[in-house]
């Protein structure tokens, strides 16, 4: 059974060329594709899929970020480890750290391939909450770590009001979470203030390059309670200092971002660990907002659990269509977590819809 990626935007239109997605997630060498939480770079007519190398048992990163290439999204060649962990004790990406959700974009001005990912330091759980960046002269690497850290230290989000910036909020006064008072404090910037000096937390993330070449880092912040969108510098290797926060206390993660006919769309998940949940969807006329929430884009049986998957990326295809990518997590053996790729169509109102009518199941392990 194959997935036919055919777009039906509003009323019936001429069908575009069929793109067949693999029914078995193995590379040309017969090995299971180990590329989780990933994304795809399109460069010179070729697709490069970057993702987390996950161990068969355990959780921490023991290898690094894998890279696969394809000319048709169906047959994938293993290109090797694009960014390797370090054997040096105390290195930011020392073996045993946690490297998640790598995304790669190309900077035409510098001719560099730039990778961003969520980094947690070895032995510190999810305390570090860093954004890390690495660069390469070729799409497949090897990539070289440039730096890691939290986002925009000492800078307030531009959509925080003067009153919110002046608020005196102390986390010690809000030890009990999920009370109405705590929720209001989070919305007013409780954790923004707490982390202002050292920078904002960055966990689940994606990247987006707009039509004008500007690039953006979208990530779950403030203890995974609030999404933030931060502009990158022209070389894509740092933050410019301009950022906003959206849906504070909404508890969203695993963001994806794409634009269709001038509208920005974001699909993400709730925060339920490895267990699937109902996806959330938002839209805005500008990447800076205002953002509004919509019902889940998923339709059909299992839509309330996103068909057992969690979002990781939306691939914009050269012909204007979009491919939603997600992971079907298997915490008992993360290496063999599955993949769910589905076409996005748009209804008569231009709203994204994702159904499983043309889907494929992850291969049994």
C-alpha cells in the first residue's frame, strides 16, 4: 500500500504528479531508518532527511544526528552521521547528552548549511533547555558545533506589555501549578522574568525560512508552557534579539510551521510525554501574529490522538503541496519508533485538513 500525495485545494482541480512514500521504513542498505524528531532540507533537487539517532534501548544520545538522502521521498540512502557526539568529557555534546529535533536550513548568502537542535547536557536531565547550532559546507556534513545556550538573554519578548515587563513575579509565590493564580502569572510572564538574565528555555523546536530569506526558530519555552518565535540573524547562526511569545500557559510542544496563500499555519501537540494526544493548530496573517487557534486539522478515526503520532515537520514541496511528518514513538525501543507522513489538503475555506484515508502504517517491529 502506498501513499498518493495528491492535493485537492477547495473544489476539484487537476491532479498533480503522484509521490509515493515508502511502505517500509528501511534505507537502501536494508537498515531501519533511524531519523526521529527530524526534518527535511530540499537542496538542488534532492531531499535530505535529518533526525535523531535513537538507541535500541535507553534514551540518551549515543551517536548523534543521522542524515539520509532521496530523489523521490521514497528511496532513502544513508549518508552517515551528520553531527557526531563528542568523546571529550565536559563537551556540550558529550556522548550521553540529549540531542533532539534537528532541523537544517541553507543560507544562500554564506553558502553554509545550518543545523539547529534542542540540547540537554549530559547528566542534567532536561534542566539545560538549550538551543544549539552547527554548520557545514555540504548538506550531509560533517557539521561543526558553533555554540549552544538559551535564547535572547536579557531581552523581553516584543509582545509583552509594559505592565507585564514591570510585574514583580516570584516563582516562590507560585509553587502550586495549575491553579488559576498560577496560570494568570504564567500568562503575565512568570517564567520569562525568572529566565530573563540567562535566556529563555528552548526545547521541542523547528525552523522556518520565509519568502524574504528571513529565518525563524520556533520552540517550546517557559517549562514547555508557552511557544516562542525568535528571528535569526542573517547568517542563521544566532538570534537577532527579536522574539514573541504565543499562547502562554497553553502547554504546546512539537511545533511545525508552514505558509499557504499568505497565511502562516502551525501544527503542534500537547505535552503528554511519549503518549499521543490531539494535535493543536494555529494561524496568523504574519509570523509576528496575531495568532488564533483552530480545531485540530486531523479528521477520521483516531484523529483525537493524531493517529498515534506526534508532529515533527511540515515539508513544503516544490509544486506547492505540503507533507505532514510525525513520529510514532515507541519508548520501549526508541530506535524503532515509527513514522507517519500524510498529505495536507485545504478545505473550501483554505483551512488545512489531514486524514488517514491515504496513509501508510509504520512497519511492524
